[in-house]
């Protein structure tokens, strides 16, 4: 007997031996199909390869594809737990030929695998073909040697497989396994075909056509093959079981749930353990692929699955959250085949725990209300829609949870009444809202939000995706189409474009559809989660309802990611260096730089800045993975996550952590942990390098850092380097010697300045023959009066002192004129004349002549300034006249 893991690898290796490429499962959230809620078949990732739009380097492939059938078109949720073969999550094994082999080889490969490799007896197998497909009929006879009565022609759509209303399609042939006459049922096409005896195990689709529109079907460029086999069903057959939940993988999960609850999977509890095992798989894989519980879209389907399981945990009497405790068993069973489970284990664990902790609070009260409301009801009755809506609205009971809770008692729910109650509440909210002032300008987005719901954001996982235009706005009004050159705002049901928030700028890129392209220059979030892509139609006509391909400018987004992660590292490095008073006050994460404002009372020294930069770069060099988790806001903050004071957070927050602290109390723990909705690098090494380029004040107590990362940082350093080289060139030196050379030059310059001042002083005092000062006698007093230029104002006084000494007895005046035309005056009076003249009075006279006022000093030496240096000679004359009396 082979285990599930062995069966999976036997299948893949068999096709590998037969020239097929083993291709990894694509994510559960399809990126190449806007109409599909979850990946529900192996061929989804190859849709465009079949139609010839996409080329791959191989023409044969094999996969084990993760599939979810819950919500959307295929919804098996309600049945799970109560039947032998319904799952919300399952694995589909498949082999594909893209215009390589066709029917004959497909049939022969399949027959060989199940009869030889897996050893199934030919007697147990029956096949079906599409009623007109004689070729397939003959091939089964020829290749498998099956008697004609076990090749059954089926005329219904059961044997014509189509992906959806449009897309690749073709007739198919199914292989059935006969579980024996102990089980009721007849072969396909017989009146008893709905019994459980003959079970379809493999569907071979002969892809021949593409359904382009409802009416038009064209041939595919080359006939192809798509097959799908449910791994769980095959495992049941190979393990001699009739029920999928009896295979090894499910038994391991069910045992884990039995152990954790102490309740055996028997009687009334059997279904609960099955629900838990199944829903644990779908929830964990969905979370690993980027879906988080929410009240809308995919997130709501996940929440419904999780809550349904949680109610069953409660039925088993679990006192504490149960699901997350079963996760290790799932990771052990499936982590090797799907490493994403291992990578996301802590995110899955915390998300499960959080949802269950919160939901348990209302679950019991809600069940109490449900009990009361249905006390008098019996089999065949129906619960009123109002109560079902109250359970939904007040206690968070998804409708299907209420239905599931009443199922065993045979009570249904009035779903129409439920929808009516929901509609009424929405209408009330709308009426209430339209009265509220300033938001009225955004009426249009409110209408859009109401009609199309919140946009599903795929951008944490991908930069390219397909979607459908749900609203098109031009000149402030909703329109059905917009032509070339029109400025438009576009809403799409799902998008990889990040809408500006938390300082991170909105994404740019292109949205293109059949014959048109819109260049997107910004993305903004409106009204509670509507992502608005703002841009211009550059080609063709954009139309509402058109399927489109959305592509984010990858280079720009990559730079933004680096700058955002670097912001977190700098934030932590600032706190580590300056203290925990550092708190974010503002932030800009742009493609070309980052700006971070934070509280700190004084400038940061160069030394501190160097330490901050070193610390942040230390984590860059760790190349540590950046991890994201979803937590309750209080738990996240208790764990030390940095949150912005005054910021409003939802109940659940995204927590981004990076690096391992190397120093201080946090050593060994996560280096940076922040509440953040932004997009980040995968590992810190992707940042490359962080370089702080400026530090300054923005307001009292708030400082600002600007920094560059990666290529921009490298280019900045290169420019600095070029500059040093250019300086070295001018100095005729080498970059390494520039500092010594410049210091020497500065010393030399200071020395020369000193010498020059001295020389000028000497010149000022020298005799007339050398252009120096000349003394004269005025009113019997020796007087030196001179205009000097090029002498520093502070050297005028020493000049006057020297002159006083030279004359012995007398009055000296020097007027200095600076390069910018201003003047300063100094007057000195020798001690013997101080009784007669005051230097202060005289300098004021000089200053007045220079257009100034004032001046000060002592009676023997005073100084003043004046704005008008052109009147220097007049100032000398004024002093002379004052002496003359
Ligand atoms: N696409 C087909 C199916 O889902 C075969 O893989 O059944």
C-alpha cells in the first residue's frame, strides 16, 4: 500500500520518464484568470499555452496542482464532512501535451500508468467517451483491449469538458473504478450511475477547440491534452478504501484532531473531524498563497471555511483554539511536496489562532441565540432570514455556518429573507452616509464601492495579473468607454497595483485589454478599499467590463520595496542609537529615495549617523528573509511591533519583521518588527546598500533623514568618488592624498594671509615715499589721517596703536575700506592729549561722515563703522577739521 506522498511522486516521475517536465503547482489565487476565484484544475496555469498566446520551453508537462473548490462556480463547501469524496481542497494530478501527442498516446500513457505502475486490475476499470468520438472508442479497444460494453458513449456535457463559458475545451474520456458490488451503484450512463460504486478517477480531455464567445468555437492551433486525476480518490483506490477520508493523509490529520480534543472520530463526531481535517488543508494553503481572512471576496471565502471548522471544533468540545495546533501535522505530511507551507508556517499558525480566538468569543453566544430561535422548529422547517442576518451581522456567522449548524436537524434557512435583510442594512447605511458633509465630493467612489465592492489586492504576491474593469471614470463621471488621449480612473475587480498608503507611493504601469492600453501613472485608495488606477488611454478604446492584463512597473516597484524595507531598518537603527523616544512622524517611500521624519530633540552628529548607517547595513548584509504575519493588534504591540501612535488600525494587522538583532537586549530576536501594509523586499540583501544623504530639522523636536538604497546609493557614492578624483586632479595628487594636500594648502594659505596683513600694515605706516602714512600738524597737534584698504577691520586698532607709538604725541585716524565698499574708522589719541580730545567723539565724527552713527571705545582709542566707504577721505578731513576747531 502506498502513501499519498509516494503516489504523487510515482505519478510525476512516470510522466517525467515519458518526456514530461515536472512543473510546480501554480498558486491557488489565479493570476491569469480574472473570472476564477480559486485555481480549480491543473490546466488553469496552462490556459494561454493551449491557445498559443504563451510559449513555454516544453511541450509536455506534468503537475500536482493545488485546487480549491469553495465559493464561486464550483462550491463543495456545504457537502464537506458529510460525504466520502467532497473536499474544499484537493490535489489534481495531471499530464499535459501542448500540441505534442494527442489521443492515442494520452490513452496509452494513462492505461499503462494505472494498470502497470499502480497495478489496478483491468476488470475493475470502465471508461466513457463522448458519444461522437469514435476515434477514442477505437483507441480504448486497441490500446487497453477493453470490451465494448465497458467503453460507454456519453452524450452529455459530462464528456465534453470546458473550462468555463470561454477558453479551451474538447471532448473527454473518463476512467471509472468499480469499488465492487458491496456498494450500491451502476456504471456511468446507467440508471444507477449516481450510486457510489463506480467512481471516476481520471478525466482525459482532448483539447481541440477554443470557445471564444458563447456562440463562436474555433480550432486550437494544435490538438492538445489535459488530464486530471484527484489524488485523494486515487489514493483511496490504491489503499483499498472507499472513502477518501480513510486514506493515510486524512487519517493522520484526523488522529491529530482526535488527540488534541480527546474525542474519537465516531458517531456524531465523525463529520466534525472530517470538516476540520479538510478545512485545515484549504485554510492553510490559501493563507500560504497570500489570502487572509476578511469580509470580502476570497478573504471572505477563507473566513467562511475557517469559521465552519471552528464551529466543529466547538462541537468537539475544544476549549482553546484548535486549528493551529493541528498545523504541524499538516506541515509534516505535505510540507515536502509544497514548501510554501513550511515558509508560511508562522503566518498560517498565527492567522488560524487569531481568527479562532476572536470568533470563539461570539460563537457561543451566537449558537445560544440560534438554539433559542430554533427551539420550536423541527425537520422541514426554515429559520427566518432576519435571525440568520442577525447571526451574520452581530456574531459573524457566515450564512453557510448557520445552514451547517441546522443541517443535521433538517432545518433550512430562508436565504431570500437573509438577502433582503442585508439589502435593507446597506440601504440604511447609504442613506445615513449621503447626509455626511465633506465625503459627498467622493460620491462616485461610494457608488462604485457599493456596486463592485472592495478591490482584491494581489500585489504582495505578484506584479502581473488579469482582471475585469468594473468601473471607468472620465471627467468625474462613470462612463462605458474612453478613447485615446482620455484621462481616466479605472477600477478593476483585482489588482497587483499598490495604492498609495503609509507613505508608500502608488504603483505605476499599464492596464491593457483587447486593442487598448492605458498607461497608469498613480494608484490611490478610495472609500474603504476601492483601488483607483489613474492614467491615460494611450491606444484604442478602454471599455467597462473588459478583461484586462495589469502589469506593475517592475523596476520602479523593486526600488520602492527596497526603500520601504530600508525605512524599517533605519527606524530601528535610530532607536537603537538615539533611544526609544525616536518615533515615526512621517515617511515617504518613493522609487528614487526615502524620507523619514522622527521625534528627536537635537541634531544627529556625524558619528551617530555613521553608527546608524552601519547598523542598518549590518542587517542588509544578513540577507535575512522578510516575514509577514497577521496578528491581533494588541498581540502585535505586546510582541514589540512598532505602531504609530494615533494611527487607526483594524482589529487584525499585518506585521512585517526582518533581520536578527546582534546587539543589546534584543540580540537573537527579530531586529525590526512593524505594523505595515506596504510591500517589501523578500530578503534584506535585496536592498543592496543604505546610504543616508541628509539629516536636518523639519519642526521643533522633529528631524528628517533622507536616504538612498541599492543602485541609487551606489550611484551617489560613485558621484562622490568622481568628485574626489577631480579634486585630486586639480591638486595634482591622488585621491588618497587629497586630505593631506588640502590641509597643507590651508595651512599655507593661513600663513600667507598673516604675512599679507603684516605687509599691508607696514605699508600703511611707512612714509609717503613708499605710499605710507604722513603726519601733519593741525592746530599744534601731530595728526596722522589715512585711508587704508585691504586691512582687516580688526587690524585697524593695532595699526593705530603702532601709529600712536610712532608719533609719541598726537591723534591718529585710519579709515579701512572693505571689498564690499563698507568702511570702519578708528581714532587713537595719545595719553598726553586725552584731556583735550576724546577718541570717542572724534570717531563719531568720522562715522557720521561715512554715513553711520555711533561708535564707541575709550577716550584714547575708539572705533566705529559706516556704510559708505567712498566717503573715506571726507571722514579723514572731518577729523582733521574737528582738531582744527
Ligand atoms: N481539466 C479537466 C478537469 O478539471 C482535466 O484536468 O477535470
